[in-house]
């Protein structure tokens, strides 16, 4: 059973390679058609920035001192209510279906409640039924649908 604990900037530096691999894997799974090295660098630089300024809530799943999964979240306001936004969750392939994702989410809920936050939200790609079903299985409800229209060559 993996140990779930909050991680901080010093841990981000210590587990840099593992975090980069997890972020890279997640981006490829969810944004393969848009993936570039620049996209990856942007996500990783944001992780560094927000872990350094303390606005990121970072949780790690450790198996014998090896980082095998992580969750990245942050607080936000929505209709005058504080929410915890689950920005990214990633678990190494060989550790999936071992309840690590659910354990990370349970720990995030503890952190949220300790901060007086009663709601956690997440956005899932419509073409990722595994992520959608994971959240529904963990008591999330579908609140809204995000729709996007491509204006193509009409843009200035």
C-alpha cells in the first residue's frame, strides 16, 4: 500500500525525474494531438512556480521511497465559494488499479476540509472515459459541460 503525503518545493526538486515522467505521461494520454515539448515545459515550470509560492497543493504516493503517483491541486473561488480544483492526477502504469488515485483523492479531501473547503472539482477530457469514470466512481457529480468552438481562420 502506497504512503500518501503532502509534498513541497524541496520534494519537487528531489523527485524531479519522477514528476517529469508522470506529467509527461499524463499530457500524452490527454493531449496527444496537442503535445509539444513546449507544452510539457510550461506544465513543469508552472509546477515549480506554484510549489515555490505555496499556492499548489501537492500530494505524493510513495512506494518504498519511490514516487509512483501525485496529485496537483489549488484553491479557487467559484460563485463566491472556495473550492479545491484538482488540476492533475497521475499514477505510474504498473501501480494503476491499486487504489492509489482514490487514496490521493481522499488525502486531498482531508486537506480541503482542514482549510474549510467543502467541494473538490476537476475537469476531464471528454475523450478520456477512464478519467470521467474514475471521478464518478469517487462520488463526483457532473456539474456542467465545457463546450468549445474552433473559429479557425476567422481569428485576427
